[in-house]
C-alpha cells in the first residue's frame, strides 16, 4: 500500500519533484560546498538544451513533423542575447562616425573599417536587455511562421520538410560565418562582461542565471503540457496521425502546424537567450546542421511524444557527453574523448531498437503513467 502511494505520487508530481530538485537541492549543495559553481553553470547550460528538446518534442512527437532547424532558432535567440552582452562587454576601443555608438570589441576582429563606418543598424536595438530578450523570442517565431506558411501551405511534409529545414540551417550558418555580414564571423560574439551591470564572472550571477533557467524549463514544460492536453493538442495529434481525414473534416492542418512550429522555434530561442550568458561566447558552431541532429537524438533517446522524456534525454546525454569526453582509465581500457561519437551512435541505435518509446518508457512502465492517446507527458 505504501509502495502504491509512492508510485501514485511519482505519477502526479514527478516533474514538480524535478523542479524542486533543481531549485532547492542544487543551490543547497553549492552553498555547502558539495558542488562547485562550475557544475551549477554546466547544469544551467544543459537545461537550456532541455528547453530546446521540449520544443522539438511538441512539433515532432505530438504533431509528427521532423524539424532539423531547431539549432538555427536556438542560435537566433543566442545571437540576440550575445549582441546585448557584446554591447556591454567593456571598452570597444572605437566610436562610429556619429559619435553616439561605441563599437563592440568583437566587431574589431572582423572589420578593418571600425571607426570609419557606423555601427550596423541591426545591432542598435540589442543595446537594451528588454529588447534583446523580446527580439530573441520574436525573431525565431517570425522566421518559423514564414517557413511554416510557405512549407505547410504547399503541403511539404515528411522527409522533404526535414531536408528543407536542414538546408535553411546550413544556409543560415554560411551567412552568419561571413565576416562582411557583421555578425563577427566564425569568431562569434565574445567579450561578454556584464548583464544588467552585474559581472558575469561573479558566482551569484551564475547562480541567478541557473535559477532563471530552471524556472524557464519548468514554465516551458507546463506550457507544452497544457497545449498537448487541451483541445488544440488533440488536433495536433490528429495532424500527426491522419492529416488527410482532419482536412476533409473542415480543418486547416497547415495553421495548426504553423502554430506548433512557431512555438517550438520561440522555445528554442528562449534556450539560446539563457545559454549565451552562461556559456560566455556564442559562435556559428551552435548553428551547424549536426547541432539540430543532436536535438533529435535527445528527444528520440529520452522518448518521442513525452515532454518529460525530452528533458530526460537532453540532460542524460549531455551529462554523459561531459563525462565521456574526458580521459579515463577503466581497468584495461584507456578511454579517449574520440570514442564519444561511437557511444552516441550505439546509444541512439540501441534505444530505438530496444526501447522505441525512449528511456522514459522504462519509468512509465514502472508507475503506469500513460495517457489515453498513448503519449506520455
């Protein structure tokens, strides 16, 4: 009876328990010296990835659309915050001809005309944090809405939509890598120093950013949970299961696809906004096609069609990556970081073959937490 009560509580409060763990236990462990601020900072970055994974699960797991451009949306949010941080990253060393704007130091590396040409117009709105955060959410959302309108209205779906989104990601990566585009080229945005006047190097700032990330992850989860459990969520699942029947019933599936795709993009942008100040640098490497494929692996391993599975997959794989990309001695085996891609591939194949519903399915089998439509949250 006691065991059944524990299992019932696990079904109802598992996500809340995870949030309490992140909001209370981790800070307590840091304050008593059990873990370092570097570990807290690392967990904060990995939770940013979990936010992106939850967004992908909404569009892929519940709507049935495989998107390979979540890293692009993540980077749009990251660049928005990075441009704000670069504005406040210390003395730029030159002022543009108008005398009103100090050129961020990271632009000096890629431009030989600093002090001659004015600060690019698209940098100016990101001087204020509120605008940077707002644009970091709106820009990915608007771009996703445009991609979705053109693609979904034309009934591009399946592998063709996946190829389309990957091509867009590669094109964007090439654009952001060019020095003459004034996004700091392959060097990326650097010289991050302060946020709202507080030094990013201070431990209390790192802890505050971590707590903000935990709250954002919890809000993201509950927002998507509300969507998939609502009538709208039922329509999204119908799009995934039988789009033609839904269309013949008088619905416009492309509108619902656009909605899910836009929400997922904005969540990815939120992840990028929180990731940039915790990482201390943001480069086009975050936008590479392989980064979007990694997000797909997180969701697939954790459990497609399960919001908590997306969180589990993102955190578990990144923690495993952190451990296995260091050298270790396992008795007779000398472990090297070069072996990590092999482990990642085997993990992905193994989970897909043995546990097609992901690792979270093991937990759900233990406590019987399965929804009526077969999806788990």
